[in-house]
C-alpha cells in the first residue's frame, strides 16, 4: 500500500459537503459537513463500530473571558486497516457553552455535542479527511486550481570559445 492511499481517498469533499462561512472570524473559509465526514470514513473503512470507531475520552469546561464558558471534548478515533486496529488518533475540539451575546448570555445545550463533533473533525483531519480544504485548494463553493509553477527556462549555453568567427 502506498502511504498516501487513504489520504488521497479521503482528501476531496464534494462541493455539496461544503458551505461558505459568511460571518465572524472564519468568514471566507469553508464549513465541512460532519455527515460527509462520517460518510467518507464509512466508505473507506466500513460502518462505524466495525471498520472504524471512536471514544469520547474526556468532556470538560473552562471559564473564558467575560463570563463565557467553553466546552471541550477529547476523542480518539480508531480505524481498522488490513485487518488490524490502529492506535488512537486523538482530537480535541471545543464550543461555547455560555456565550455573551448582544442581549446577554446565551447557554447552549448542545455545547458538548458540538465540541465532540469538532474533536472528531480534528482527529479525522489527521487521516486526510477533507485535506484539500485545509490545504486551501477549495473555496467553499468551487474548486480552486492549484497555481502551476512557471516553466523553468534553461540558460543558453555559453559561447564556444574555440569557434572560429569570420
């Protein structure tokens, strides 16, 4: 097996799996569908729990600035390849549990779920899932063509010093 075989199989999400982020700090980047990630893993390794699996190893909160509370998750992804289970592929993700908004604090009852999804995305990224997005080859709606290097021009050979000039 070529070392990039799995990476190459997982690297390019279809345009339907990408959504442009239109606001905030990540404006202009792409949001990758978590369901597509699960589909890509299932197509490559088999059903979750059989060909790949994950554990949620830790969930915790930390106080942020201005009374905000962050939720974090630590996961481990395992894949079965050539009949053997991999070592743990770790991922840490986070989300806001209590966030200061214009009208006051907002509490998310889905913070740990979102942190877990984020952590799974981080672990899957190590396998190459959606790598083209992280490499800047996709812009959220269409494929970017990688810049090709200009052709290398060979220098002209030096003049022959022994040539007879007339």
